[in-house]
C-alpha cells in the first residue's frame, strides 16, 4: 500500500530522513520505534502529504503522494487540533461535515469504540491527555479509512487504556485497515505489529 523510495528530507544542514526505502504491505500492522527526533514524525508527515521530500518519492496504492492525499488517510501526527470550547462529539461532527461521508450514528460509534461517551457534554479543553488521545483516534478511524498513520497513539493512556486501544487497532486491522504506527515503547509495537522497524538518525532499519 505504501512504498517509500530513497526518501531524503533535509532541514538546512540537518538530515531528518536519510535515503529511506521501505514497502509497507497492505493489510498488515507496521511499527516503527525510535527516540524523539529520530525522524519518525517527519516520515509520517511526508507519507500524509503534509511535508515535501527533498528527494525521493512516496507512493500510496501506486500513486505519488500529493498535497491533499491525507484526506484518504486516518491520521494522528502530533497533538490533534480540536476546538476546546466544544465537546468531543461536536468536534467530530464538525470535522465530519467537511466531507459528509458518515452519519451521526457512525460518529457516535467511533467515540464508543475508543471508550468515550458520545453524550458527554464536557468541553475538550477539560479533557485529560488520555481522553484527548482517545478522541484523536476516534477522529482518525471514524470514516473507516483503508490506511491509518498513527504517531504515538498510546501517549497519555494508562495501562488499561493502552490495552483497550490495542484491541481497537487489532479489530480495525481484521476489518481490512493497513496501519503504520510509531511508539517509544517496544512493548506496544511487539504486541501489535507484523513488521517492526527502528528509526535512528533518519535511517530506517527493519528489525523483525
């Protein structure tokens, strides 16, 4: 589904992606571990079309990534930009109105799936970090995209929350989604992923 070919991304003298070549196969869960600043987030932004490569190319389903390609991908890259004065449900309803692909019932289903109450009136500004991450996952999955790009989706979750979200991701994969995710924690990656890579200094290496 995703093919990265000799990808290089430079910021002045800093090399964020150093000739990365990798194929992420359709229908699997692929994991990347690495420290902050290793290049994981930059790679994800380039796959999503948020950032252009210095050289090389990225293909999704055989087509070059272009600005706007992200609309076909479920994405968590850094902290999702929700409107703090609205509830979680109203935030998702507003986002869903852009493409008008899903019903209110499907928005509610996405919230329930990640362990959030769609009837909760609390403003997102009052959410805990874990609740915000659950809401971000609900946003990423609500339109049932075939490709999910999840950068540190377990951040801010307690142990039970991590287990619950792992099960959600496994279920989505069984339903046909291809998932590429990153984590600082090898345990999350090993519990979920069919293939595992390590990113270090912009170099991507397969380790299992």
